[in-house]
C-alpha cells in the first residue's frame, strides 16, 4: 500500500512573523525509540525538537523511509512506496537543512550539514483515490530557528507598516533597512509590504560587516547591526525617513539576527483614507508650503527657499485611488486642469506633459517562475499597454514597462494591478513652458546698460485643479469630482539677462584679441525678477582668484561699467603680470521645479594682459 505525507514547514522569527523553510528536505524514518513511540507521538514538538548528533544520524540511516523536497513556500510531499515496508505506523520526522535553509540570493555557501529532529508522528491517514494521505504542518520555535539562522549567518528583519493615526496597515510600500556604521552606513536590503502591511527582509551578515576596506578588513563594532529605516511608495515617494541616530537607540542597537519592528507613517491620512487628492508640486505642499503669490515659503530637503518661483517641468503630486470612492466597482480616472486667470480652465493633455518617462507605480508579477516587479509609467515615447494586462513570463527577456497614455482630454486611468492601492506620488509631469513661455530675455540689450521696465520679463501665476471620475466620456457623471483646493504656483520661464563685455578687447575696432594694458572696463548687465545672486569673477594661473569684484543678491540685479584699474581689488590690477585671464559673470535665479533648483550659469570672457 502506498502512503503520502503532505505538509508545510516554517520557522518563527517572533510571535506574528514566520518564514517558509525552502531549499532542503523533510525526511521520515522508522521510529528510533520503539519502546517509547506512543509517549513520543503525543509529546509537545517544542520539547522534542533537537539537533541530530552524528552518532544518532548514523543509527537513523538504517531506519530511513523516504524524504520530500521543500518548496519555496515551505510545502513538501513525501511519497512512501509499497517496497518501503512501511505500514502506516509512527515515524520520526526530521528537517534536513543542509547549508541553505532559506534562499537569500547568490553568495558563498557555508560548509555545514545540519539535521534536526522535529517529532515522532502518528500520521492520520485518510483513504483517497491515490492512496493513503496524511497532513503535517510545523512551525519551528524562534529559539531554535533564529539560532540555526545564526549558524548560517542569515539575518532577518520582519515587520509591519501602518498609518500612525488610523492604524491601518499599508500594503505595497517599499521598506529599506540600513545599518549605522562609523565610516559608511550599510544598505542591508529592501522588501515590499503585503496586503497586511507585513514585510520580511532577508540578507547575509556580510551586508553589515563590509567597510570601505572590504574584503581586506571587515569590522562591525558592535557585533550586530544598528537599524534605521526608510519607507517609500511604489512610485518612489518617501513616506518615512528615519534619522540614522535612531539606530543607536537601545531597541535598535546591536540587534539580534531575528529582528521584528513596527513602523508607522505620520500624516498618512491621505494615503489611507481612500480619497484621491492633489497635494503637492514637487516637494511643496499646495496648502502649507506655497504662499498666496505662488512662491515657496521654505526649503524642503534642500530644495526651494523663501520666495522661490517655479519653472520648467514640475511634478504634480498626490494620491489616485484604484477605485472611485463613490462608485467602488469602477476604476478611477484622473486629470489636471490649468488656468492663467482662475476662471477659464483647460485640461492638461499630452501636449502639456513632459515626454520624460514618469513612474507612477509598481506591480508584482511572475517572472522566471517567481515574484518580480514591473514599473507602471506614463511614457508618451512608448506604445500604450492594454489596460490592466499582465505580461507573460518571458524570462530571460527584460521586464517591459506597463505604459499608460492620457486620452485626448487628459484623463489617465489608474492601473488596477498596481501596488499601493493606487498611485501615490507624482501623477503628472507638467511642462510649464507649454503654457507660460520664456526664453532669451537679452535680445536688443547692451552690456552695462540697465534694462528698462518695458523690456523686463516677468512671470505669471498658474492655477491647477484636480479632477476624478468613473467615466471620462460622460461629463455629466455624478462621480465627476473636482478638488476644492486649487494649486497656485508663480512660474517664470525667462532666462536671466546676463551680459558681459570687456571694452578694451574691442578698442579701436579690435576683433576681441587686443591685450589689456593700463585700463580695463567691464560692462555687465544682470536682470531677472527672481535673481538669487550674481557675481563678477576673475582668475588666472598667475594670481589665482581676484577679490573685491561686484556682486549682489537683490532683484532685479544690476547694470554698470566697472573699471578694474580703479577698483579696490586684491591683488590690485596694476600688479597683475602678463598672463591669460578668465573674466566671468555668474548668475542663479530663485527658481525651482519643486524637486531641484535652478543652477549657476556662467558667462565667460578670456583676455590677456
């Protein structure tokens, strides 16, 4: 008669966190201690679990019946044939973990061969069409499991991410684990949360022992990692960034190899409330970080500052749920509207969107027979994908993006297989140049002369609205909603006026190659309504940098003719030796995209003395 034992084997890390045991096998033997088999069969498996000694293993080899390979999810099937001599009685169940109890990716194998006795089992067989079948599931106690992982130098972080206020678990967010080090912090690993907000990061001990001198010197003081974490939405928006000093606090310092943690996201109401919202332009919240004139009130993560306007392409950031809150069976569509007068609004369509690929979400798919992740992008340069379509497992080909396009009226459908319960982060990359023009502001102007009021180029207020619906084709749908809070940003896409001339280079009709002698007049004009700073600079190999030259940080800039020969410079102009010199006018505007600021631009003139 044939017998089959089906089961599942997992290891506990803490009371509510476990890992499937894979990559090895479960073995069954005829009961070693026949005299006590009845007592052993009813004993608590926590008390019978132990490492099999070499002597014990030698004896057990004579009693071996069969084994079943453990799958990635911890499942196993042990087929016992007729020739085994097994009659359905008690068996000893062992876990053979070899040297790879858990898959952690490529890496060196340890020269270990471990086997553990789980319990003596009397299988409860039931007759089926394929023979006698019994089931057995077991969870290895953390005391044992974590000690075994230590032998294999495997480290695990197990945790849950919730909303701090609602306590709702956050699914589909990405958790990164770091270790604080004296020289360089280590990136330990990352993982997405499941539908219950839980995540598990498994990594080898080498990840936190590495130093800048590795592999020649690996030092970790003290012996365990000091954890701190970052949490991102699947589109990359940072939801939580712990300070590295958190890793030095008692509950995170020198952590055990099985570490369980609870993380929560503050101000997560928008994320967990299942209400779609337009919240920010780049890093700047439309209600608290931008003033009534459309300029930034503060610096956010090194971006912006007091009185900064916007320019170029800006990320319109928010939360677009998968479903329409008032029609939960319908996929949500969203779009933005823009206006220059807060009266007449037009949709942001592909004509106003930056063609640069914008990642809005991540989806979990199957690739190479296992879980993998696919980017969801708005990309006008790639053909649109079929809505909600899942790619076939086409390994070893790269995973193609799932591509979204807006329709003719700017509506974008939220991908239903996306993680995060929708799109959380940048929703549209708006090219403000398509609405508010700019360009060269210097045409017709003369260096050294002030820019007249009539020729000064100023910006414009841009108003933004957010809409959602269940049916883009029906403007009368009861589910068409327009957010009451309007985004207002001041946009100036004009380049600053940056004119520079050294008069003596062209004296007497010269071609610009005439050497400068006793006099040198610098003609410069700087103009922009949001000039951040400007300065004249001179440098050469002979004297290095010259100090005392004109500079400023007051809008709108300045215009003047500056005589180097009479200026209070260090070193004085009269002492400069014959050499080549670089004369520069450096400018930077108080403008931001919301994610990065304007950069310094340099106008340069080369002359000889």
